[in-house]
C-alpha cells in the first residue's frame, strides 16, 4: 500500500505538476460549471482552484495525506469558495458531511492511485457523495506504462476504457467520452475523459 504522506514528505510527487490538469482547463473553456464540486485525492489543490475559477459554487478538496492538505490549504488561502478536508474517501464519502452533498465529482489521478482491488469501493464512494442526477467528470489515466513495461505495476494503475465504463456503469450512465487534445508532457495519448451521470 502506498504511504501517501511519506510520498509528500520525501518529495516523491511526480504527479504534482504545479498546474491544473490540462484536460480540465480545456473542458472549462467550453463548459462553465455550477454547483458544489468534490475533488477526491486533490493533492496540493491545483484542480480545486481551477474549478472554483471555472464557476463552481463551492469546491471541496479531500485528501488522505495531511501534508497534501496542508499544502493545498496554503495554496488556496486566497481562493474563495474552496475548502480542503483531510480524510479517506472510502470512509468520508458515507458520512453526513459529504454524503449526498455534491453536484459533481472531478476525478483526476485518484482512480489510478488506489489499488485496483478497491475500484468498486471508489465507485460506491463517488455515487454516495453525489446528489441524484449529479455528474462524475474525470480524466482517467488509461495506459501509464509502455508496452514493454510491467502493466500491473503502480500506482498509477492503468485501466482499459471498456473496463472503466463497466466499473462505473454500476452506478452511472455515460453521457460523453472523449480523448483530450491536451495533456501534461509525457501523458499525451494516455488519458481518456468521461462525463457520467448518477440517475435522478
Ligand atoms: C497521484 S496523487 C494525485 C493528486 C492530484 N489529483 C494531482 O493530480 O496532483 C493521488 C492523491 O490521492 C490521495 N489519496 C490516495 N488514496 C486516497 C483516499 N483513499 N482518500 C483520499 N485521498 C487519497 C493521495 O494522498 C494523493 O494526494
């Protein structure tokens, strides 16, 4: 199991690019958002800020690593309508503070960070925090490894698009899926975006 706090403490955070997910920036340019948004595994808060600036009524970041939470709170200190909570998505999603409170969940490198054996729990957790009719919007890391590399290593853990759709299909309907035209350097062609909806 990954010790996320230790990753932040030792500076082993290759995912932390110092800018929001390019696919999110691209989406927000065309699609203003509204309502309350949860960002599970928010890291140091870049996407939280982009979502708040993109029109969300309120954005909550959640992360299991206290150091990430501390850094995100510092980063977001001057960004209105944002908050960052410390906690485990698998537990917090089912507690009253989060359960049923959100119009949207933004997914970016949380799904690929958790062990594949817990993916069904992740999907349950995301469904639990959303209101009826709420949306899951995400950029999913499909194939983080080259063909000659061990595909089972991780995190990040890759997933096929069909497998992802099947997993999410337990609680959600796919509204739209697409390949982002922009990515962090090195992630080009390795991501897939999906907009899913929880039944109303
Ligand atoms: C690969 S990092 C990505 C962080 C951020 N999304 C980004 O792209 O910069 C995965 C993040 O998920 C957090 N995380 C892992 N498991 C978690 C859980 N069960 N609940 C909440 N956060 C979790 C880690 O602490 C880490 O910050």
